[in-house]
């Protein structure tokens, strides 16, 4: 973006809701927000089934409670992060400090990269535990929820990797310092000082006056005699 600072224009500009909603970064955040719900929602609602040996509940992923807790924590963290970064994107245009903008972009880059890695780990972990799960009545009942959590974990990898790439692109854009330097000047400072009138550089002869004291000096005034010695 020409004349942009970390992907945004001059600070203080009005936010266009339509343009903001159509931005790829906004669409990716909304998609990641929906994917996170599709991961921790099924695990919370149907991820715990009755054990064959008693009335206690166990995690549908091979009875490993850590798998269910990890999936819920990962999805819930992504859900809250997407909401927070959406608010930050809406307020990003109002940030006037170059340093604060840089920090916001670095925070987005670091968190998106970290969550991309965690989603990859979560996808592999849940898939491995589901493959080891023994078939049974509880597994059949909660099978759709488990498969949905695994599928949307994979989709979350793609969306968060895309968010990481977008954040990296914003960071590489840097900032145009002229956007902020001009704001420090007053309204009158932008006006140019009037220059000196420039002449032709050739003076006409008619501009000169007759030299003063044109009378011939009389070396022997009347009434004055040169004394003889």
C-alpha cells in the first residue's frame, strides 16, 4: 500500500466498515474464530462418554483426558485471541505512534506463528489418540464430535498460517515516516515563504542620474591673491 504504515494509512483516518469486512485479514480472523468454536464446542458437549466399567465419564480420545483438555484449551485460546485481534485491527488505524504499531504487528506475528504450531501439534495429538480409541457404544455416539474436532483442527492450521503470512507482510511493509513527520507541522508551516523579486539582471543607462558636483572647481577664487614669497 503506497504511503502506508504497517498496512494502514495515516493515523486518525475514519474506518470504512465495508472495506474492513472485506479485507483478507478480517475474513481469516472470522474463519479462525469459527473453526475454534467447532473444535472446543464438540469436545465440551460430546467429548466425554460413559466408561464401560462404570458411570464415570472419560475422554472419547482413547480415554486420555489430556487430549480433551488440550483441544478445549487450544480452541478457547484461539477464540479469545481472534476476538481480541479483531478489535485491535479496528483500532489499528487510530494508533499514531510508529513504535506502537510495530509492537502490535509483532504481537500478531508472534501469536499467529505460535498458534499455527500449536494447532499442528493438536491435530497430530487428537488424530493419534482417535486412531488408538477402541470401538464401543460411547465411541460410536461421540464419533462425529471427535472427527469434527480433528477436521477443524486441520482447517485451523491453514487459517492461522495464513494469518502469520499476512502479519509478516505487514511487518515487511514498514512505515513511511513522511506520514508522521507532516503531522508535527502546523497549518501555517506548510505555506511557502514569498521569494525575493527577481530582476532582469541588466540595468538600463537611463536609471543613472547625473553625478553630483558637476561644476568645475575654481582653483583661484576671486579676491584671493597668491602670496609671493
